């Protein structure tokens, strides 16, 4: 039986990951067709990735038909899964999201603060357009959205497109499970974490190893020792004993932006002045990755790819596709509709939560009311995300302004306008929905 995966943003340096993930699961998830799609400006990269993917498939000795194309509609024909990993405006746009806020003394990050807002503004309309194509061409396909900001993009598709089969994925919960396994010196397969929250704003409530509650032990270790569990793209400052003891929750590495704002900002401004921001680092990394990928003798995913922040994301995306395809009913952490799982949030918003994955998609597991320590910030972040999505769709200046104001990393009357106007101007080529820029 044909089983087709279409990868939007196939020329991404991350693609060897997903190819490896598919090949690893071939026995249970026997993909027959992979289509790699990219835009014209990504054509050269697509060719290099296509040739490497072909060598990887041959090395694994699997009979998978691989196509590389710039024609998205053609690539969607017959797709069962559509994985999305795009960056609208490329790394140059990311550099602006990072540099402009930093130049005004605000956190400059690709998915948080003002930068994250603008990544959403550029990306949401493109994903909505893709979702309509999926709906018309392969209506039964699941969109597995890895495109950032993954939570907001997923919610935008659910709210504003005709296609409802979309699931958002992120490698952060996966990384947290692996880090906890290292802390406890056990294998990651034995670890279960009860996650609660939003994408890049998720907390671990309870931690189990082989069914035993070991939350306290992990939190004590985190409070007592300097443990680094940040992905490659985030500086690790560690957590104070007081914070961990008082919160009694496992934070994710992105929480440093919110709870250690001043320290992160100092470090990021220093890096920005000395060596540039993460976008520049990633550009250099990409250049050397593509040098490696070009080598006709390379036929596996090179280890160097692990220097990217989303290393291993494909394990998340491919396990999800495998569980849907095989109706596994196992538990995975995804971005999906709340539907009452967190009673403090609206049913129709997207949360990041453990869900039972079956052929019908994810069913979120109820996690009860939010702990009072984080209830306020999660409700505020969700309200902020809703404004961002609204502004991304309508291009309304007031929505865009209030989303800046509501974001804890901006939250300043004049600063919001300064950042908004400068970023609108810097990204105008990718923001056709914003007609009137200033008032
Ligand atoms: C993290 C996040 C991803 C993000 C990535 C950036 O792991 O979870 O959402 O895309 O880092 O990594 P990069 O190597 O591009 O800085």
C-alpha cells in the first residue's frame, strides 16, 4: 500500500534527520514515497539534500521513491503526512528578529518576545495557504507542523483554515525527558513527564521513572547541581535552589528568557556585540553542514547536525506519524486543542500536553487545574498568542501593538511601538497583510 510523506521545506539542513527517522522505522512505518518540496530560492539546497537523501535510502536498501520539486501542489498529491519545517525569509529574517530587539535592549530570540511575534506574522499566512492546499489536494493527510512558533502556527491553522488534521511538534519535551534520564542515570524510555503549558512555555509537573514518582529527586538535583539541559541554541544559566524549591516544577530551558530576563539579556547583548547572534552562528553551521552533505561518499546523517538546537526533532515527528499510522494509542507530547485538558484555558486553544495518539490523532490527557504558581503566566501567554494569531491574519496594527505590549519580554508602552514599527519595516517584504504600518 502506498504511504507518502511530503516534507515542506525539504531543502532544510534538518532534512537528513527526518530521512533517518523514516528509515529507522521502516518496518512499522513502511513509507513508499517521500516528496521534498522547497521554494525557488532554496533550489540549490534542495538538490544537495535530495542527493544525500537518495544515498541514505540506497544505503538502507529500502525501496522508497524520492522526488524533489518546487511544485508544492504536485508534491501533495496522494500525501498521507505533510511535515512542515519552513523559515519564511530564511536566516536573514531570523537575524533581524534577534538583532532589532537586542539593539533596543530587549530579548531578541526567534520564537520568544518581539522576534517570535514577527516570526509568527511572517509564517502564519504561509501555513494557512499550505493548509488550504492540503485540504483540497490530500484532505486525509495529517499536517505535522514543526514550523515555529509551533504552538501559535498550529493554533492558527486550526482556527483559520479548513484543514483540521494538524498537530504541532517540538523537540523540547523530548529533550527534557532525555535530560531527566541522564540526571537519574536511567534510559529515556523509562521516563514519563506530566507536561503542562504551551510550546516553549511548558513545565514538567510530575516525573516518573518506570512508574515511580521521582519528581522530588530530579528537582533536588536540579537545585543542588549545575546541570546543563539546554539545547544548543540557548545559553544555560542554571536554576537557583530557591526558584526550584518554591516553584516545585521542572522548567524548560526557554523559561530562562522569562525568569532570568536580565541575565540572559546581558549575555545575549554581549554575544551580539562580539560575535553576532544565533542566526549568524547557524549560518556558519549551515555552510559547513552543506559542505559535508555535498560529499558523494556521505550516506548517513552526519553527527555535526547535532549542533543544531532541534537535533533529534525527527524522532518526535516520526514517532508521531508511526503511532497515527499504526493506531498505537501511546502517549506523546504534542501541540493540540485543549478540549478541557487544562480547565483554566479555553477549550479551543492549542496547548502542549501529553496526548494519546491514535489513528484519529491526539487526545489530550486531562491534567487538572494549573498550579497557582504558573496559572497567571500561562493564561497571559495564551491571551498574548491569540492576539498574535489575530494580527498575523488581519494585519491589524492595534492587534500587533497589543500583542507586543502583552508579551512579558516587551511589555512597554513606547518600546512596543518602537519595536513594532522597526520590525514591520524590516520585514515588509514578507508581511503583505500589514497595509497601514503606523499611527
Ligand atoms: C530548539 C527549539 C526549536 C528551534 C531550535 C533552534 O531546540 O525547540 O523550536 O527551532 O531550537 O535551533 P537552531 O540551531 O536553529 O538555533
